[in-house]
C-alpha cells in the first residue's frame, strides 16, 4: 500500500491573536491545583500555559506516529519544532518504521499521523511567538522502562511489529483524552475552548480505534497491564480502564455517568514522566517546556 504523506496544513479556522495573560508562576501553580478555580477564572484563564502543555504532548504523539508510519520525525514532515524553552532531539532507534502487514492497520496509523501533525501545526499557529520548542523526547528507552514497570518484560520495542505499535499507541491516546478534558475548564478564550474540544474528540476517536483493534487482536492482558501502570502513576483515583471489564468489551472508558475521565496536569505529568512523584523522565527526560512542567 502506498503511504500518504501526513498533511502539513494547520487548521485554518478558529485562529485569533493569542491572549498573553497570566505569569508563568501563577500558571504553573493554578493548573497543578494550587490555586482555586475561581481565582483562575478571575485572572482571565491560563490559555498560553494550557495550550503549550498540550503542544508538548502533541509533539510526543506526532513524533511517535510519524516515526512508526514513515520512519522519520516531524521535521521531515515539514513541521516546525522551534520555540520558547530548551529544544531537544527525539531519541528513537534506527529504522523505526513499523513493518505493517495488515493494510487496515497501516491506513489507520497513517490517518492518525496526519491528525497529530495537524494538531502540532494548529497549536503552534494559535500560540504564535509564545509557542514552546519541542523538548527532548525519548520514544526508545522510555518504553523499556514502562514495560518493566508494567510487568511486560525487560524491554519493549513499539516499532517491532503491528501489535507492539498498537500497545505503544495505547500508552498515549487515553491519556490525551483525559488531559484535554481536565484542561478544558482552564481555558478562557472560547475559540480555543472550542478548538480544544475538537482535538479532544479526535483523540477520543483515535483511542477507540486503537482499543477496538487491540481487542480484536487479543491484546487485552497487555492493555490491562498498561492501564494499571497509568493508574499507579497518576495517584489513588481510578481514572483508567482496560479494554475488557467484567469479562466484556470496554472500548469506551467512562465513569458511572458515562463521561470521559479527567486528569489534572500533574496526573498527566506523572504518566508521561513514568514517575508517581512527577520527576522529569520517561518520555520527556528533561521535562516539558513551558510553565506547566
């Protein structure tokens, strides 16, 4: 199957001059739950901090999928990675392109790649000169650490085959959904809130796609191990579910009200840092760029 290059054009609608409000210290403490939500609203929101937090996560997803599908990263797709903060490389093994053998899975992966590339472009355009640079991203050693912590073995290569690729994608997608939902209340600009809702919906489609294919391929036990690892990292709250619950399919993880779960920025950081204490590491060895890190 010929692979279609991911679209590099950012979404044209909903772009506005970005509102640069809230100091970095206030932004970081508020989003991490140290300032009451009423105070956040009175300060006009934390748009720059929240969108840059999202941009860091989109860099991670964009790099993972781009390398998996095309064997090259965001810069080879024509995506900018410059900005505020300390720039870094993406650590990945040689020849990471996944040897897909199932046409549908390869097409799913290419479509998701195009979406994630578009998300990076959109957020960078929305933030303008306030956008953060891509920090150092590790999509090689981090998976080994995650595999060991989840009890899946001493090492794990997400680019080795289709099943491994799906498990690697599963690490990110559910986290993205809960991160966008948790951050929604902090956005003051309604245009950005609408855009964030649009990205959340796309991430949810991705997550459901990955979960469905994993279930069909008999990856429930591995998915549960990853889900348990995320739950252990993000604290005592049960905010995660595997792809089978009580012996039946569980494609859409929801609470008792049928709502998607929310995670705070700190809970998301714990997961991507692979640290219950929020110390930089894991997929971001040197931490994120921006106020929330």
